[in-house]
C-alpha cells in the first residue's frame, strides 16, 4: 500500500473507532508491517499538529488514538 493510501486508511480507522487502536491491530487490518504503519501514523500526527486541526492523533504506549 502506498504511503498516502496508508495514511488515509489509518485516519479513517482511528476516526471511526473512537478509541485507542493497538499498533498490532492496525497492522493486521491494513496487512502492513509495524514500521510502515508507525511511519504513516507519525506523519499524519505531524500534519494534524502543523495545520492546527481541531482533531489530534495521540501516540500511546501500544497504539494510536484520535481525539478532539
């Protein structure tokens, strides 16, 4: 999966879930290795922070969560 597609998929999953998603669960759903998921999620986090969006992505001990 290309990086932009991966970021869109992660964004959709986090938004729809409304709760923390463990990295391993994201990897299983997206059929991608942890390094790629982590890289895409971190890039997405940075975009949200830079653009000062009303929603943030938090990197937690074992996964990620979208919060407003």
